[in-house]
């Protein structure tokens, strides 16, 4: 990637421990060379007092699927979908994204199937090889542990592409996010227009798959992650028993715990607690689980992801200090920058500091809403 020298002046810099008004930042050879206050050593781009923050780091986003499958039973051109997804990610201020690709054929045929996985993976690889991607893309395999072919797909993927993160998911009715089977039935029927009889048949089939596959697949996938050096995440933990299992498995990130009890136990165990940006922006969970704001007030919210709305990461980070008076803006922005970088083992990005990658976002507040004006990745303008 070609880089350029850059000086941003008259900026509101969000540093790890403070906010500097009237600051400047200089970039050379793709890294931050120097940061200061007052007049810059040389004339640069006057950002008019806008916020200058590190590039956002997204560990879990389902958003690529909405570009590839814009309507039920419709598959868009894979490379075109990837490019549109990448452009939206970058324009949201995200400079490093872990593309969440589902492995394990979907139980109800509503998400990615086997062929979809390979089409999207190939398109992502092509876009990267040809230098067309704005953000840096890494891989997050979302592993549905009860699916019969999850191991086969994971092994097939790593034979072709690198894997950086893996999450252990179980969306079986009666488990985790859907502990109440009746709630799962309402959710599924509302999404698919299926009859009550069809939903009941599907529930019985999925319960059988869980009984046959879940435990042995989880153990195999944990070993697989260790073998390939992938960061491991749990998903929708709801009980202390779930967290104890996560600790035993060496999990680093707890994605979307559904209860305060599970979030507290994860945080106490040193597992980074992740919630969705939409949960913050909307003021609660769309599925009735624990609110991210509640965890923030308890001091146990470590990471935010965009989940299904890329713009929600930045909105949530700027919203948190207004919602929770004990959280400063640097602390809130750390949930989308420094903290996910460290959780993913990336020590070269996530903060504004000399020697760090020049992944930088210029943000203007309009009526309290953060608006991304410019984005640089490794010193090169990408949005």
C-alpha cells in the first residue's frame, strides 16, 4: 500500500488518557510520527476543530451477508457485494475488520450455505490481492457447533485462507440466546412465515443435531483454534456454567453475553466482554437480553462491535459518555479501538501514539451525531 506524508492541525485529538483541543498529528511512511499541541511544525490540513481518533477495529460484523443476500433466495455478485461492504465499513471509520463468515450449513436455510462461504471467501481474497480493499480485512469464522458439517467446512477454509478469530455459536432452541423455545419459535415464524407445525418440526430436528454434535464439535473446534493460532470467542453466554466452560477452553472474548451474571463472570475471569453498538444506540437488546448500557454502568463493558449496523460503533462510542457519567470519551472510544486491538493480539494500532499505524479518522459532531469526514489507513486516504 502506498502511503503519503500528512499533517492534521487544529484538531481535537482523543488520546488514550485525555482529549487535546487544538492539537496536531504528523504521519510519515504509514505510521504516526509525532503528536503535539498548539501550532503544528509545518502547515497541514486544518480540520476545523473536528475530532481525530484512531481507526475503529471491528471484531464481529454480520454485515457482509446483507450485501451478498439482499433478499431471501437472492445471491448478488460476490465481488460486487464485497466491494460495497468494504466501502461501507471504511466510510464508518472502520480500518480493520474481521469478516464474520459462518461455517456449518445453516439449520433453516436462511443464512450462508456451503457454496456461499466459498464464493464470499474467494471474492474477499481477490479484492485483497488486487489492492481494491479500503479497510484491512481479517477472518472471523463463526462456527455453529451443532451443524453436521462445521468441522469439514472449517478445515476446508483453513486449507485455503488464513483464520484469525473463531467464535463458538449455538443457536439451538432452548440454548443461550433462545433459552425459551417459545421465543425462538416466534422469532423464526416471524422471519420466515413458517407455520407453527413447520417450526415445531424444525425445533425437534435441531434439538437432535445438538444432542449428536454440540459437545464433540466444540472440543474439536477449540483444538482447531489452538492449532492455527486463532483468537477464540464464546457466543451468547448466559450462565456461570457457560463462562466456566469458556475459561476452560481458553476463550479471550465473550460475544454478547445474555445476562448480567454471565458478563460479570466473564469480566472477572479476564475475558473481554463484547456487546453490540446497536444495543447502545437503541437503548437495549432487540431480543430482550441484557442491555449494553447496564454492563457499562457496572464497569464490565470492554468491547463494542457494529454487529449488523457499521455506523453503530462510532455512534455508540460517542453516546456512552452521555449515557454513563463515569465513562470518559477516551474510555468509550477504547471499546472500539484499543481494546479490540489488544483482544485480537494487534499491538500496532488502536491508539493515537508515535510509532503506531496511521489508521486515523476525522469525525465531526452534527447535533451530537458523529459524522465521519475522512479516513486514513496506514497514512493513505481510503474514505
